[in-house]
C-alpha cells in the first residue's frame, strides 16, 4: 500500500482519487493501537499519506498536535483560517506557538476581499447567517488551500462533541473529488491526556481557557461554557449549529451548507 500511496503523491497527472474508502479502512487497521507519535512519524517521514498539511485553529488544545508534528518536521505546512473575527488573544497565541515550536511554514488563509464586499460588507453576517459567514471566511478559503495537498491533519477529539464521538483516525474528504485523506491523530485522547502532555512539555495554554472558554473560535460566535456542559456548547450559542462547515460529518469540506444561497 505504501508504494501505491507514494506513487499517487508524486504523479499529479493521475486524475483518479488519491485515496479511496478502502485506503482509509486499511490505514485505520494498520495503526490500530499505535502510539500517536509513532503514527505521525510514519506519515510525515515516510510520506505514507503524500503531502500533508495541519489545519489548526490555534485554539484551546492546538498546542499538542502542533508540538507533536514540530518534533518530527517543523516545516510541515500549518493552515490557519484568519477570518478577521478572531479574539486578539488567539492571534497572539498563534504567533507565540509558531515561534516557540519553530514552525516554519505557517499559512494565514484569508477570505476573498470581493466575496466579503459582496456578501458581508457590514461584517455582521455572523449575527443573522452564521453558516454563510463561515462559508465565506472559513470553508471556501480552506477548500482552496487544501486542493494542493493529499491529506490534512485535524485536532478533533471524540470527547469534544457528540458529533465527533465515533470519528476514526483516518477518513476520506472528497471535497475536491480527488479523495483527500482527513487524519485525526488525537481522536482518542482524553482531556487528561492533553493536560498531561501540555504539562510534560511545558506548552503554554491559550489565555482564554482560564476564563471559561474550552473551545475557541471567532469572537462573535464563542461564549463561555458552564461546568458540566459540552466543551463546544459555547460555539454559536442560540443557533442550531455545532460546526463551522469544515468538519461537518457527512458533508465535504468546501461544500455549501444545506439551504445556503451563495448569492444572498
């Protein structure tokens, strides 16, 4: 299998899918029970999944995956969605971690200026159409950036939300019709695992965690979470929305949310 994956990573003329469901199944079986660091070393050093990028929000638990990857290859591209709506603390934390971990290929993805002018001139679309706001500021910019990669690493964990509870380590993201892999290295990590890792490696915490924000996104759509609540319950509070659109189960990255009119 490694030989097949390597060939596809190099042969860009090949118009067939990079990966198929069967590849994701085999990878999940191959790394079943494997240590996360060991798995990442194989993926990054042996190019088992081709060209890989990390998609990072530089949020509450982002330092763990970024640190794990930085120890193997600090030149791994890190994609950050600079929506223009982040907390100032998040941008400061992004810069602090990038410098502390020696990340050499941080890419800030910004929304298209023309799209903002046409569909969110006031900057208030989040207040009446959060799906549309996420589409312009997150989903489309990320889909464009990921088009050049064979796989992406995410920081999703099963404990974060019910919608993430049964996610595998490897799955297929067919948003570009090329069968890109989506890899969730920390899917089986617990809050205790993350805290222990951060303490062992002296990783700085996002400053808003101590203020009651266990999940941190754009400032207008992120609220504090009460004790005992779902870690992501503070996201889009008051809306029937749990994901920004780049990680919706059953919906490809870059695909318009159901009912969303891009002309509106």
